[in-house]
C-alpha cells in the first residue's frame, strides 16, 4: 500500500534540474541543491528572488502552505470535517483573521510588493505543476492558495498566537483558586514556571572564548513536532541580498540565519502579552458593564463550513472593549482538547494589534552593524523574541523585542474584573528600555526562555517564565573553556544532563524503602548522573516515578479533568512544585505515597530505557487516516532529553512520554569562517513522501550530526534547475 501511494506521489516531485518556463519572471533564475536537497536560489533581481522562492516553496511544501492558511483562518473543517470543528471555532473566536485585517493596514508598500511576488511564485507553480501533491488526490481537493494577502497575514498572527502567553495559566490559576484556595493554587502555580510548549536556546560567544578568536553563534528553536517541519532551509542570493538559513512556508526571505556579514538567532521571550478580563454581561447577552454604563457588545457571525454537511455552522463571537469573549479553555500539547468556560473572559492580546511583517527578514539581513540590527528587530510587536547577534567584526549582542503592556493595576497572573476600569493597559514598555547587551565582559550572551529581566528592572515583562535550568546549564558549559569551536557548540546543543532531575532525585532518595525492589531502584537512581540520554534506564525510572507521584498527589484533590489540564504543563509540577513538596510535605506527600508510586514505576520500567518510552514520532497530518500511517510517518525513533535539558525533548505529561516539542532546527554559525558552519533539521526539505529529501536528515539529527552550511558555491557543479521567463 505504501509503495503504491508513493508511486502516486512521484509525479508531483519538484524537479532539481532542467528548465521551467514560468509566467511572471523577468530574468532567468538558477536553483542548485546540496546533497540534502537544500536549494540555493540565485536571481538577477530581488523581485525574481521572491518569485522563485514562492515557486520552490510551492514545489516542496504546497499542502503545508495551504494548511497554514486554513489553520490561521479557521477553515480546516472544510477539509477534515467534524473532528476538527472545535479548532476552527476557537480560531474564529480569538479572531486571527480579524486581527490580520488590522495588521495589513501596517504593511508598507515594500511588504505588499515582496509578498505579492512570493504569492505570484506560489501560484505560478500551481499553474505549471505536472501533478498535484498526493494529499490533494487522497482528500479529493484542489489547491486553495489565494492571492489575497489576508490569509498570509493571518498565518503571521497564528505564529504570534502559538508563541504568546499566558491566558491559559490565568484560567488554570482561577480554577485552582476555586477548588483549593489561593494558597494552594500559589503552591501549584508558582511565579517561575511558564506555559508548556515552545521555547528555544540561543547564544553567541565572543572571540575571547573561541579557538579562532572570532565569534560563534548557536540557535535551536523548540517547536511542536510536525511533518513537514515548520522551516524550509534555503540559501537566497540576488544583488542587494544574500542570506542562508530557514524560511517560513508562507512568506519570503530568511527569518533565522546568517549573511556573509552577520548571524542571528532567536528564542521566545514568553512575555505576558495576554490578559483575561472577567466581564459582567447583561441578561440579554448584548452588552457588558464598564464602570457606570453598559457598552454594546460587538457581534461577529462566523460561518464555518464542515465537510460532509450541507450548510455551514454559525458561531456568534461576542467582543467587548477588551477583546473577544472566550467560550472554551484549552488543554494539551500534542492534542488540544477544549472545555467550556463558565465565566465570560474577554481576551486582551498584543497580537490583536501587531504581528511580523514580510519585510522584516530583509531589514535584518541588510543591517550593516549591531545598531542597525537592533533597529530592525525592534520593529517586532508580537511575538516578542530574544535575539542574539554576532558579526565578522567581532561584535556579539542580545536584544529583547516585543510589545509588553503597562498595566494600571495587577501583575497579569490571574483574570481581573473587566467592569471596573481599574486594570486597563496604558501603553507599552518603551522599546529603548527593553533588556539588551552588547559585547558583555563575560564573553557570551545566552537565552533559554528564562527570566531575562535584570535585577531592579523598572517594568514587568512577565511573572511566568520557563525555569532557569536550561540557561544555567548552557552558561555552565560555556564557562568551562576559552577555546570553543563549532564542535563544542554542537556538543552543548546535544547535552541531555538535567540539573532538575539531579536535584529532585536527591530529595526522592530520602524515602524509607520497604522491599528489596524499592531499595534496588533507589540505589540505581542514587548512582545516576542525571543524563536523560535515550539508552538510560534510570531516566525512564525517574520520569515514571515522578508522573505516578503527580497523579497520586493531585488527581484526588482537583479531579481528573483539571489534573489533565494542569499536568500537560509538566514543567510546573516536576521542575518546581515537586522539589518544594519533597522538602516541605505539609500534608501533600508522605512515604506511603512515594513508595506506592515507586512500585508503579518499577513495574512499568523493568529493563525499559528512556528512549523506549520517549519515542519521537514525526508524522504528517494524514498519518492519522487508517492505512496511511506507514507512508506519512517520517520518524519513529528513541529520543533523549526532556523540557529541562538543553537538548529539548519536552512531552505532554497528560499523554504519556511521547515528545511534543523538539529542536526544529539546530545551527552553529562560525563567523571566523562561515564554511565551517553546520546545521540540521529533524527530517528534510521536501513535504513529498516520494522525495529522497522527505526525511534524509533524520539519522544526522537524532545522532547529533549536521551538514555544511557555508556560503560558497559547491566545489563541483550540482544539477541545476533554471527558471526562465515564459
């Protein structure tokens, strides 16, 4: 069956040599590929470069482009039917398409022009392709990739949404307040951990700490597991622009990468850019109270088409001065579930007002020095990012970006009354006062979604950040030597030592054992080095023991539903709450509970390694259809790490141990010789399962390898595809 389906997919493969005649080109464009199929696109004009990028993107990732646009505009149920309706309803409620209409007003003439050329390239391939990608055949679809820029602006808004926080933690705190009281809720949701999901690592090292005497820069963005991956590797060159790195599938340019002059990387700030306002709505559901008056609600009638149903479903979205009223909360990382909210929470979100613009990659690449680079990235309103920078002149730098609200009252950790007018947003933290560093004395800058607010910082970016352990481990490894090179940078990226695990184990070992099996397990963990590598039996025992403790401690107190929502944020409990409870049990934990949980862990992990429990499955959306799983599964391999290791392997604690968030790209740039730079993605360039480049980087990725990322043309001429004006 799989072989037959791959043969069906083969006619739609994008060519890697020959000539393509295309309407819309001005001059010929050449496309050459490295052994892993990464395209090097060379054009004589920028207009043709963006057009050709659109052609290549459609040729390799057309179905992914369409899914990105449908996801962002709440139109997935048109393709997948009833089972995806709740996702569409939620996206229509938060209103990414409505936000996109506002964002388009901020697009410059350059934004519209370059994105128009990119869209023209997408459509040129659709008009020229000898066959459509196999997904269209299997789903009986025709491509719906419009020329209208609004769905693409909505895709930028969806990217901002996926990297924004902290409305979910506000809902959880409110639920825990109600069930357990404020003190217990504070214990379970302390102010350090952040929402589950998507982080990253980045750092830049000055020449004083490198073997070459020139800077190095490393980046590995942590995003949800997906196939094809979220990035398309590219090398783009035209007069006035050259960059190599990764691109988004719905917009032109290199979003993260390097030029011959400088390199940059980014991590998510995890700033608090979302607030919930509990509204007072009148009995008719038509107005919300604000101070001494009733203000009419804005009503949006959303018609959602569902495959197999004769008429669209109508959803009415209500909106107050603070934003749309949410009807459902969400839980889960790998699989989102929805549960009804019993209070009218209106969402205020920075992303309703700002998102990335298409010209940002150009401005970043055209920067001639660190100050121009900082000016370019400070244009970003949402999602806020921690950028690191290094250039061939020896400069390294860090810049926090984004719009963060100045609140009249409150700290953004819980829902606030919407009717009093006492918790309004008054503006944004001044951009020139966001945290930043240039050439610090310690010789490096590094971020890992931790609290980046300096001591005494006069503003509040957030209370909820990821725990600091990844960043501390990175800094520890950077400080160990003064002769770093590309190999040492890659070794840091692959590090699976968990300082959190070592701390927690030291506390768990205090348990008084009652059986030989328990004693042996405790002895085994006592000799463990805290390395969550895939072949570690101790890592499996430790994680299953912690999960069993969490369920026994929490489920009787908060119920199965709330426990599932809470424990999907596993970092909160295992990284912060559990160590505190082990130090100060205060009625939450005793030795009987620890022994019972240990017995469960012993039974479940006898001879089992962490990689056997923690298998990385990378699958295309169509892999969920019976019979298609073998063809559309790109990876099913043992995987190390967790959310607290530098080598990210975070998982949804409510769904076992399957990795949910991984490094979506690993790269190390050597500014002393870019030809020594190395990078890798989890699977490959192509979204076509018949392609040799569907998952040809998997072995490198899992094994800690990488491929060359230099700028020079290959020493031997590879096959060349030429795009020619029709």
